[in-house]
């Protein structure tokens, strides 16, 4: 449906601008009037085709939600009404974000709570986000909750950026190795092995195997690439099954260095999110349920489901977590201290800082270990290729 840019006066006499979605301009005017708004100006919202195409391709990223939350938190803390802050964001945000905020503003001005308006957009706002906003509205501390939510999102963004940034170098080197290997097999090896045909020599197995692989890739490279792509797609589909997800997630956690890093990242997000939820006044059981849904590892997700079940029966959180090896002793020991002192949210926040530092160290260890591993793999591959090529030459020269 098309969008219409409106300028209206609300029940308080304030002039509000925004965007509304409707089939016709008459339907848009009727919708605004039904919400008790006096329409001053209403025009179709046009957007050039390039901007529309860009909006479809780019869409709303997580960074946009982080920036949106920070801007809205700042305005609410400064004393600006929620509707006023949303109106400013409609005017200042880029096209796709502006449309999203306009829909939220429309619902809020129509009497819907902010959290309910957000819940209509689950693709952009996670359940954690919505529950925190709901807690802030219920307790009358929306400004404080939005500030903490903005800080949490910014920390998570920064943490993800550090983790991904550290993996760029190994990823580039590995891709370069694969590209060079493919070029060698398709273009270089066939040229080097053509001379063996003239001698009619009995080639060693390693050389025959290398030539066979090279000939297959050179002649049927599209099949080779198809097999690789098919393997990746098949692995992704298998990962979506219950058995596949459990097998792959378990394997990742058992890998040296990589498994430790993955564990630290999960524990960092768990501790930070639990601290945020409990600090906003959300019950422990509800917080555990929300956190469990957001964990991106089935091993930890299953463990947290069991922890939730035990806590629901009256067992302390620290005791329930101590029954699972995936949770390190320091986690349930510190949680026990938080339970005894009544400052569980503060203890969890300190734990998140601790695990984040451990994650950064694990990232450094991974990048440090990747360099010699890559060199060793590259050396073995190049060495095996050179041996397979030189062995027939050595055999031929020894015959003379």
C-alpha cells in the first residue's frame, strides 16, 4: 500500500507530522480523523526508484535499531514525550527506518502502548526488547529502561564488531589459499604434467592422483563448484534439523580455541541480558525464558531449559546451573553470591564484563594460533604438490 505524508494537530494542540499507510488518500484522512487528529495537510509520499530499490536491498539493519534506541532514549530522558520523539525520528531517519517509526507512531497515537506497537514488528524488535519496554512502561521508568537498553545494544554491537573484526584476517587468508589452489589445479598443474606424456613413464600414485584431480577440476569445474555449493546448502539444511543442529553445535564447542571462544561469547550475552532483564524488574523465570530463546546454541539452549524447569520447582538458580558442565564454576559461584546478597543483576553485570574480557583474550589466542596453522597447512599442501610433480622427473633422470 502507498504511504502518505501528513501534518495533523493532536488533542493537545500540538502539530505532529508523520507518514501513514493506506489504500487511498481518503482512507488515510479517515484513519487520522478516527484517532482524534485534525488533518492540516495530507500528501502522497513519493520516492524515486533508486531510493526505493536501495531500501529494498539494504533494509533495516541491527545498527539502525541500535541508533534508533539511543536517539529515542536521549529524547525521552530529556523530557520529550514519546510521540514527540517518534515524530522527530520519522523526519530525521532514512527512508526504511522512517517508515517503521511512522507505523509505530501511528499505533502509539491511536492509544496502543509502545511495547504493543513494537510487538507488531518482530523482525526488527526481539522479544527481549519488547519485554524491557513493557517493564519500563509498567513501572513508569521508560526513560531509565531505554537508556539501559541502548547501552546494552551498543555494548553487544561493539562486542560483535570486535569478534568479527578479529576473524577477517584468517578468513581472507583461507579464501586466498582456496583460490590459489583452484587456479593451480585448473591452469598450472595441467601445463606442468603435459611433458610426462611424451616420455610414456610409469608415474607414481601421488602424481597420477594429482593429475586426475586436476583434470577433473579443469574439465568439470562447474560440477566441482556445484558439488561445493551443494555441500554447503546440504550442511545448512541439515543444521536446521534437530539432530544436525545438536551435532554441529556440540562439535563447535569441542574444537580447540574456537570452542572456548564460542562458549565465552554465549556466556557474555547470557550474563549481560539476564542483568538487564532482572534490573528492569522482570521476574527470574521470565528472564530465563527470554534468554533461552535468544541463545544461538542448542547445547546451551537445552541446558537453560532444564535450569528454568528446576528453578520453577524452587531450586536456586546457582544450584540448578551447577548441574551442567557447560556452565563454568565461576558462573554459578558468583550467581550464588548474588542470590545471597540480593544483588543478582549487579553480579551478572560484573560477570558479563569478565566473560567479555575472556572472549577478547580468546579472540587474540585464535588469531595468534591461526597464523602458524595456516602456514603449516599451506606448507603441507604446497609440499605435497611439489613432491608429486618432481618425483617423476627424479625417476626419469635416475634411469639415464
